[in-house]
C-alpha cells in the first residue's frame, strides 16, 4: 500500500516570502517577467503586422531558388566553446517589370547550425518561392521560402 503524505501547514513554507524584503524582491521578479513577456509578445505582433503589410501592399511574383549560401553572422557562446550563427541568403530568379531578375535575398530565417543550412539548401535549391518587393522602392525585397 502506498504511503500517504500529509501536508502540515506549520511545517510547510514553500515559496511564501517570510518578510517584506522578500515580498518586494518577489514582486520585482514578477514585474520583470511580465515586462519581458509583454515586449516579446509586442515584437511578435509587430513582425506579424509588417508581414501582413508586405503581403497586401507589395508586388509579388513566383520565383525559383537557384542557389543558397550561408553568411556567418555573430559567434554565440564563450571564447572557448563558440558556435556560429548564420544568416541565409538565396539567389532567386523571378520576373519583375517585364524582365527576369536574379537577386540575392537575405531570408528572415537564421540558423545556428551549418548542418541545418546544408539540409535546407538541398531542399530549397530549384524550389519555388514567393518574391515580394516594395513598388515604391524595388530594392526592398523579401522572399517567402517554405
């Protein structure tokens, strides 16, 4: 028969703050957590909003990915045990203003692993993607790669 554990209130302190200093510290930690969560949620919402603006107002065309190349961004980690973060660029061929264009486009997706970039490169090479550009500034360009 399993043993039953009885919680006795006088022996259980848990995470309950004992004095006012601990209560203030706990409130600060909670406020920081709420603040950081609000910032992360706000940035996600802003990113989603700008994605919708691009989809609704920018010109678009179907393109074909010709090449994929990683670009080393910033090292992650300590001096002795560091990994490299990579930005991924794709060479896309697509029609714009009646002519075929080939442009290197930096994807919003980044990777921390050269192996994952190699896997993605094999999967993406020759695949179709949607290319969007700002009609008032054709140098503002974006590719949706799945």
